[in-house]
């Protein structure tokens, strides 16, 4: 085991404060990371995590903030990212930044090339050196492989390997699991645990409480630019962590469900529906299904990934083909086979992938919100700019989108605020049926609470909601009913109750 620090702390950030004009981003933050620990850093979007890490990375140089930074017992003044690197700080950002035309070994060695002087480069020797390095650290990559052939998770692991090769005193991983599957997360965790065995200190930034509980030795919670809670693993409690993160009781996370009247009108009726498998044209995705959705009701679609939940929503929205069956609105009408027909029928669909299918990243908050109602905001081909701004501002304000400036580019928003804009875009068409596919994917706890409240407000106003979520506690807590699918078959129906997670999981894997 190699010692990466002198004394009990690998990193100390003391009395860190930073303002952006009148806005206080960080207020007297003290962060101490014990040597050899995996330390979790959590907080909702806007809590100050990014600002704190930009200070640690040298992006915000010494002199632009108050406080001091001590690495391995030595006070450092970081004036640039290069200073941070040379001081033993390695930060792996959430965004993938690798050189696709180079090999794994060449990517890892990039940071060293500028410092090697006239030393000759030998591809055979360097490949062997990197192969040994990867094996010693349990990193499942091949040194000679071209990076363009790697999967997205492999590229993320490559970034970690590149940071690790610099032998840092503190390794910071910023939201490293945001685009990984459960199996890939398991691989990443195995690497991080192996680094701990070797004596490395890791700061693990995430918004997922389950990851903190599973992986970390200690945790600090930032809220409104301050550290509001710190504890070690022995005292971990998920409810306490969530409460401190959102600033209120965990009991307030999910809104109180409204009561669905037994005689509430049916807004959607599905009979013997058979949906085509989009990956195998002509074949069915799952057996015939039937269900009804009432006004003021949230109906959950439960199951594991690949069970057909998303395909059902896309069939209702006319993105996927229907092989058989009938879809009727509450008044008995059958709508057409194209997406505009679904929209005209009052059906809104919030896609799972907001970045590819949902939002326009070359546009502002305003442009994204009003994209769905351009026709109503135009007269003879001329946009009513004043009306557009008023509607966008009102919608953004009602959903608490941050920042409040509707001219901000959508790409500059956090995941939670992007999701609220996507929901707001659909709200403007005043749908009767609202279909949400993984509406809280990639958003923090506080934003989840806001999205839950938006869904609650929708059904309070009489809309019907179809909800897909892979987070079973969320699905059960939000939905009035849940219908479950497994192995291409309808498994049954259950009442939405957060205490029934085990029962739901059993049904989702095909058990009884």
C-alpha cells in the first residue's frame, strides 16, 4: 500500500468563500478529506459543488476566492489547472474528453508528453508500461486499442486511468455514473475500491444517495453554498442524507396523492394492444395488453429495462407501430397513426432521452418552451415576439426553472432544470394525457421533488398520467396503480404503495 498523503488529511479546503457579483456561491466552506478515504460530495444542483471543484482545479485561480487549500499537509496556491495537477489534484469531469484517433496508451501518456523533454517515444515500450499499469490497477482496458472503438463507459474509465497515471494525491470523480448501466457501475466501483486498497484518496461527486451508501467512507453535503452536514460511514442513514440535501423532511419528498374517484371519466382505453418490436420489425414486443386511464389518475408501468414499457408509450404517441388492438380516447374516438394525430388528441410525451429527442440545444429556454406552440404564436408567418416572451417567462417562473433568464441557452442548465423546461414545453399544449418516461433520470433530489409536485398538480387539474420509472420506490410512491410487465408478458396490477417494492421486483423478474 502506497502512502499518498502526510498526516490524517489528503485535502483540506478551509473557509472557502466565493461571490459572483451580489450572488454568494460559496460561504465559509470547510471540506476535509481523510487520507485513503472514498469521500462522497453531494448536493442539489446549484448547491456549490461545481464552484468548489473549479476552485480546486485551478479554473478559478487563487485570489478570486477567500480561504486556503492544503494538499498532503502543504498549503498550495493554485493559479491554473496545471498548478492543480502538479500539486497532486486530478479531476475527472462528467463530460467525455478523449482523443479518439489515439490508442488507450497514447491517451494516458498525453499528460506526460509535455514534460518528457527530449526523451524518445517507443510505442512498444510505452504499450507494455501502460498494459502493466492497467493490470496493476484493475482497469479493464487494452493499451493498444484505438479509443474510437471504445464504448462510452470504457472512455469514461480511460479518463480515470489517465488521471490515475499522474499518481495524484487526490482523485476527484465528478458524476462518473451518469451514463452507466448497473453492470458498468459495478465495474467502476470495483476500480475505485481497488484504488482505496492501494492507498489512493477519492472524492466521489454524485446526486445518488444509493451510491453514497454503497461506496463511500464519509460524506459532506453542500446546500446553498455551505456544508450543512458531514458524517462517516458508521452513521450513514439515507433519510438523513436526503433530508439534509433538500433542506426538508424526507416525508415531504413525495406529495400526498389525490383521491381518484371511481366514477372519474376514462381519458384513455387500450384494448388487446400488441406493439411491434422496433428492433425486430414484424415481431411483437410483448403479449396483448389492456388497461384504462382515468382523469386525475397516475398509472405506472413497471418492469425492468427492455420489458416494453417505453415501447407502449411510443405506440400510444404513434412513434412505434401497432400490430393489433385498439386505442380509444375517453369519448370513444380513435385517433390517427401519426404523431401530429396524437398531439391533436391531447397526448403529450416526455421522452427518456431529453438530450437527443426532447430539447433543442442550439436554442434558449424561451425557444425550447415555445417550440410546441409556434403556430398559435404566429400570424401570417410572423412570430408574436412579445407574446412568446410573456408565455415563456410565465411558464419558466411557474416551474421554478433556474436560471430565471429565459434567454439562457438550454445547454447551460442543470439536468433537473432541463427536464422542467421539457415538461413545460409539453404543458403549453394543454394535454389531457401526459406520458412521462423516466422523468427524474439524471436529476438531483431537490429537482425530483419539484417534478413530483408538477405531476401532482397535473392530475389535480384532471389530466391522466402514464408514468415509466426504473426507480421502483419512486414509481410506487407517485402512482395510484402500477401494471407490471416481464419477459414480454403482462404480470399483473398492484396498488401504488412504497412498501411494496419487493412485490414489484418479484413481478418484474417474472416471479409470482
